[in-house]
C-alpha cells in the first residue's frame, strides 16, 4: 500500500520510509510511526512521519499486516 494519503497512516503502524539522505538511492528504513508530520491530506512523495526511533522520512510502503 502506498503512503501518499494521510488517512491511511496512523501512529503505531509499521511502515517503510525513505529518509532525505536516501532519496537518490531509494533505500527504505522500516519502523513504527510515532507522529505524522505532514499536515495536508495527500502528498505525492509520501506523508512525512517520525518513527519511534527518531527517524524522519516519507512513507513509501505501509505494512499490509496492519489491517
């Protein structure tokens, strides 16, 4: 599932994000959402979140096991 819609992302779910320094390579970092940082309902590059370990990035994938 894509991470471009804010309504599909909630604190506590597992996601894969791309950090700013990894945008060129596309390297994904996995973690649990602590806080949503993007205020708009949608963002074409992914909703920006902070993970529980402090990593900030844009959501590229939502773990399908969260349903």
